[in-house]
């Protein structure tokens, strides 16, 4: 499938299946990916603007933050040390830092600066290898794993750093969702070339199994279908894109309530 970088450069890329069933890859991946993140519109990196759009985003974000925190509490009730890998501007780690000993890792310098300005007790690290082996109870990646090219290498490090009963939490878009099938090359969650990989449930299962992890539970990110559908309609230059996106985002969630194929999925994962 050919997909355009609708968000920024309008360049065209291909999405091809890898030798791992259910796992797809963006090709070619540019040598300098950093320039593809250089926009104030890149929502995970920009600062608060005070606009109506930003206030609404923050309201919905708080709902998601509470939901994510509850996942940790439910699946790792005795957890003490949490690493948010790819912590962006630090919103999630800020939300939980009073309840855990928290660590963040963020390669983007702008996002990292924003995170440092709002965090109080969180340690921001620059290299996962600097962490003690078997020293973490939880590692989270909220819409980060799809950006990582060297996934096997990173998963091996996660396996070392998690203690025996620790959990890995990975949230990624689901290319088998209704909205992905509807919007095809306009599906905003392809987000090429920033998203290096694209997953079905089977693809994620196969990648994890290869690296000695197993999926314990899968949960939805319900709000993602609305945001992704609205953005996809915008990319299609639809009139009333926000209304159409809301309608098709709702349809996607209704269909997924039976199939389990939500727009974005959270994988709760254990070490083997």
C-alpha cells in the first residue's frame, strides 16, 4: 500500500508486510527522521497554548491518564518503580509520579525540555542500559513502540530491566480496526514515516513471542477512534470532518465491541 505523509511533508511511502506474520513496515525509513517531527502541531511535543482545542484535548487527556494509571494499579498492584519509555512532554509520568518512583526516557530534545519543566521527582534518563537489571516493576510505551525501528533490541533490554513479575504495557494503533479498513491510505494512524511499524494483534503477538514475552490481556483506548477518524477525514479534505470523524469513530467502537478490533489497543505483557 502507498501512503502519503499527510501530516507534514506530503512525501509518499510504502507499507509492506515483513517476514513476521501480521507485522508491517514503512519503507523507506528516512535517514534523518527527526525533521519529520519538527512541527508545533505534533500533539505529544507541543506546549500548552490555552486555545479551546487544547483545553478540550487536555480534558480528554485527563480521562486517558486516569485510565492508564488504573491499568498499572490493576495489573501491578505492588509496583514501585515505573519507567515511561518515550515519555514525550511528560504528561503521563507527571500524573503518576506521586504514587511511584518514576523514570522517563525521551529522545526528542524539545519534548524532553518540556517534560523536565513540569516534573518534580521523576528521573529523566538518556539510555535504557543505564538502568539496573531486574530493577523495574513496570515499563510503559504509550503510542511509542510503533516509532521504534530496532524493536527486537529494545525488547531484549526491557526483558533485562523488568523484574520477574514485572509488566510491559504497550499501546499501538490496530490496522485491523474498522477505521483503518475504512480510511485505507488516509488512515491517520499510519502516520508515515514516523510510524516505522504497523501491527495487527497477531503481529504484536509474534513480535513479543520472539523476544520471550507473552500477552496477558488486551484493552482498548476508546477515545483514539474518534481522534484518528477526525484526522483521517481532515486528510481526505472532508467538509464537517469533525462530525464525520465522530460518527465513524463511534461506529468503529461499536463494531469493535463485538470483534475486539479497536482503533488502538493496549497490550499488558509479562516476561516468560
